[in-house]
C-alpha cells in the first residue's frame, strides 16, 4: 500500500506562489494516476488537477487552469503542484491521492478516488 505525504503548504500573500509536494513511500508513484484535491472550511472536497499514469497527461479545473501546474519527478518519487497568483478562493487543506478518475469524461471537481490519500497540507492566503 502506497503512503503519501504532502508538504509545502503555508501562509502566502495574495498574488503569491507556493509549491506543494506529494511524496510516496511503499511503492513507485509513477505507477499511479495522481490527483490533487482541496477542501476549504465548510465546503466539500474538490478535485483540482490530475496526472495520468499512462501518458502523463494533466487536467485542471477551470478555477486553477493557467495558475497551477502539476508534474512528476520520478527520481524523487514525488508529484508537485506549483501554485501561482494565489487568491482568496484558494485557501484550503490540499491533499494528494492515488488513482482518482482522471478521464476527460469525468468532472474533475467531483472526487472519485480508488487509492490512498495523504494527510493534507494547509494553504492560507492572507495579507
């Protein structure tokens, strides 16, 4: 069973950037489709991006498209989420997970995950 640990969260000013990491142990991460998700207080958890295990294709929800970038570093067994131009809609606990549905026919914002979740990392956007 793969274990995931997210890191890189913190406090950032509006317009700032953060890079989140999702590091795996117990298995090789490139075997899995990986998703990034977030949950703000009082709101449902939503999917924001995913990267396919088969071809490395990425998908993003419209609210983060052009601002967030997701990629793998197989040598480090880590998946990253670079977040730029952070705004008041972005504060949340951010999670990564293995084997979400990442197909183009599925609404990415609705999480359907068949694998493991990490414990999350908090992102706060405030001046």
